[in-house]
C-alpha cells in the first residue's frame, strides 16, 4: 500500500498528459501511486496512460466510460487504500518537492490536511511568454480545533483547487466527502474543500508554490453560463456563507469575509472577460443572473476593502447593467494592454 495516492483524471489531453505524468513520477518522494483515470478519452490519452503503467510500477490505470472529471475522481477515491490523497490535473505539473515537503508536514504534525501555494501561468497566445502569478496561504502555521475558525483568513486565503492540498483519506471516508458529479464546468473543487473544512479538526498551511496551473485561454465569439456552472456557483456561495455565519467569522473578520464572498460575484464576470469582447445583449443574461443570485449576500458589499470594487458591486446589485458593461469593457482593454506588454 502506497502512503499517498495521486489521482489524475484524464480526458483527451494527449498533447499535455506526458508532461503532467512525468512531473509526478520525477518527485523525490517515492512512496506513492499515480492513479490515472482514463475517462473515456477518444484521442491517444488512454494509450499514453497504459504505456506509462507498463514501464512504471507506481502507475495504475483505470479505464471507464466518460462521465466527467468529478465522476472520474470519485471512481478513483473508491478504489484506493492509501493514507493520503493528492490530485493533479492532466494538463498541469507538480513542482519538485511537492510530495516530500508537504508529506513531511503531515507526518510531523498529524493534521488532517496540508494546504500549499500554486503558480498560475496564463498563455494568451501560442509561443508567447505567459503571465505568471503565485497564490497561497499567507503564512506557515498549524491550526487545530477552534484555531481554524479564528484563522479563517489563513485557511481560505489561497486557491480553492484540490490540487493545492493533500488530504488524510480516513477523513474523506469517515464523512464520505466526494465530488458532486452533476458539476462539469466549475466549483466542484470549492465545494469539496468547503465540505472537508467543515469536517477537519486540524490543518497545516505552507505558503510556498508547489503546483503549476497552466491556463491556456481559448478564443470564442460567444459566452454561455451552463446550468451546472450556475448550480456549482450558487452551491459554493451558499455553503461558504453558511460556514461564515455558523462560525461567526463575519464578526471577527468582516473585511476578509466581504472580499471572499464578493469574489463569487466577480468570478463569472471575470470568466466572461477572458473570452474577449462580448456584446451587451449577449452579456445581459449573465449580469441579470449574477444580480439575482447575489442579492441575498448584498450585506457583504459595504465591507469590501477596495472602493473601486465596492462601487462595481453596487452597480451590479442596483442592476445598472449598461455601466457594468462599460466597466467590463474598460477592464478588457486593460487585460489586452497587459497581454501586449
């Protein structure tokens, strides 16, 4: 039995998959298994998985019909018996030391999970230099019991992605924490981590970036929010608000909670922004949906730390959509400028 299982859901990623696999296999920590879940790929991804398994005993391949990333991850979770669980996407990469450094923290502290930083590389155009940014916990700490509630800004101050954590599997099994298989377009990781946070008795944070998230922007003339994206977005917003209220975090850390919760309002708009210029008539349904779903959380807006963001949120909630669209176009011009620079 391996100490840690690294789960990688694989679907039609033959161009990037070998780099992702090798980044895990090249870790200096060796007591792991890499579980590749071929989720009904129609390109050469399944064959690549099998080739790596033939040449490396640490690689295990599970083939299944396509059901989405959440189903693929759950399929693997139900078939492992390791002490710890980690994740890697099939087009990203582990940095050296991810497993050894963070498993050392887990074994020395005995916490339920460790939460570390990531580096984001955004590729706007082929062969162009990517835009880079790092995000992670703001300090290295070990928190237990009530300390988790008291330091909510530390445990929720970085990435929402599951590949930024290593988890104790017995906690996942005890509380049957799994991915929502209805979701295919976002917020599955946020919900997974919020449910784990509710159940965890201890956590360690590590600000260093160990994971490379490679974001390749597509070019599309249309933008549509799918029903499952809306479901995931609304579910995550409601669950985080519930935790904040039950734990009294909004009383202790009002500005952090306001920034955290209003980011949910901004996320679908940022997603639309990255698609390029969207005509007002095409963007209007998104503005209307955001204003409707976020109305119950409007009480967070006055505590937002940035005046410009606070003003923007107020425009959305007041349904001043023409002004919102003008602000979005101004932001797009800034993004285009940074691309050229």
